């Protein structure tokens, strides 16, 4: 349920600069796992991610993600050109994995998940229980081609994955618009 207005969001979360993000990127991406949420109002959807990173792209603080092209969340990221990343304390691992366990295309997972959705001042949807939230705007979507891989291991990996055409992935790049930590 979305029940918190902008003022309440700012009571719960404090804005920080990207340079002040307290965690290292490998922990955030590979252990905490971001929950990506895209869409507006009643039509939003979340998925869990484990690939990606953060850094500078064309002088902008940026994030990048690796997303299978059939994900409903990716469709909404492209439609709205914006999304949030929510990072949760360990006690919410069950919910984080739940959002990565089934698609919003054929389930009511956003109603079932035991989390409270809240709008961010940037107009994205995120979650009250998150400890870190990053608002992003879409800068680039790039398809990933098996022929572009260079090492033997990475070629073998992508060839295996791409045997199923549903597994084709895209790199999604986004500019960091705002970063919030729980007060
Ligand atoms: C820990 C974890 C990490 C995941 N990482 C990714 C990822 O980086 N890219 C991706 O496309 N799917 C990833 N998934 C799978 C999606 O989160 C999952 O398929 C999700 O149900 C897609 O939801 P949607 O179709 O509603 O957008 C991950 C799942 C889990 C549990």
C-alpha cells in the first residue's frame, strides 16, 4: 500500500551525496542485492538484482544493471525512464528473495510482499523498510551480444545462457538522481 507523502519520506530518510554511500559497491550489489522498482501509482513492479555496479559515466554518477529482457520491471523502467533501487537490512532477505522469485506478469507479488511502498520525492516508488534508496533516471539501454565477450570463460558462460532466447540480457545505465539513507 502507498500511504506516505513526501514530507513523511523526508522524516524517515536523509538525503546524502553518492560519495557518502556507506557500503562498498561489491557488498551492495552481490550480497545485499538491490530491489529495482519501476512504475507509478498503482502500476509499479519490483525485481531483485545481483549484477551491476556504480561509478562515473560521462561525468555523471551512475548505476548499471544487467537485466533479462523479458522482465516486467525492465519494461516499466523503459516506459517511465526512471526507477528506484532499495537496499534492505538483513532481516528483510525473505522479502528481497520473494520479489526475485516470480514475475509480476503472472502473479500479485506486489500485493503479497510484506513491505510498505512509498513514493520518493523524485516520483519513484521505493520501500519504507529500506536502509538505502537510490533514485535513478534512464540514460542508456544496450543489448548484450555473445560475440562481444573476450575471455574463454565468459564466452562459454554467455553461449550456455543464450541457448534459451528468453535469457537474452540488456545492460541498463542510469544517472543517480538522489540517494537516501534511513535516519
Ligand atoms: C538474488 C537474486 C538476484 C537476481 N538478479 C537478477 C539480475 O541481476 N538480473 C535479472 O534480470 N534477474 C535477476 N533475478 C531474477 C529476477 O529478480 C526475477 O526473475 C523477478 O521475478 C523478475 O520479476 P519481474 O518479471 O516481475 O520484473 C534475480 C533474482 C534473485 C532472487
